[in-house]
C-alpha cells in the first residue's frame, strides 16, 4: 500500500473482509457436510476422508505451487496414511475370538440412566 491514500486502504480492507467472509461460509459448509456424513456412514469411513485433507494439502502445494516437502511433512503424510489404513483394516477384522461379538455399550436414556458417580 505504499503511496496509496485512504481509498487504496479501504478497497484492500474490503477485499480482506470479503475473503474472511467467504472462508467462514466455506467452513460452515464443511462442518455441515461432516455432520451429515457422520449420520450417513461410520466414523471410521469419515475419518479416512478427513485425514486425506491433511495428506492432500502438502502434496498439492508441492505439485501446484512448488512448495518444498521436508522430512517432517513426508513423515506426517506417512503416519496419516498408515493410520487411515489401520482404521480400514480394523473395521474389517472380526470382533473377537471365534466370531464372538461385544455387548452393546451402555448409553444413557430415560429407560436406563447412567449409575451415579
């Protein structure tokens, strides 16, 4: 803004506010989408999709913008992919020995309140 008067500052501030407004709206849309997805599928499936964002961001920044990837970023990408893989493998594994299933978890309800303490 060197050499710019108040008009230049006001137009720049207006653009910043517009970008912040759009970022907020997209964030609300993302939260609504995540909440809807959690209602339609399992948490394990949704976690794989949310993890992919942390993997794709540095990879796309490297490919499209030329940002360097350092060893910590590559290690983080590997850990995120490994965790997503373990979630998917664990989802397909049997529940226990000889096909035994776990009892359902207790949930608070008017018919069955949680014990005190």
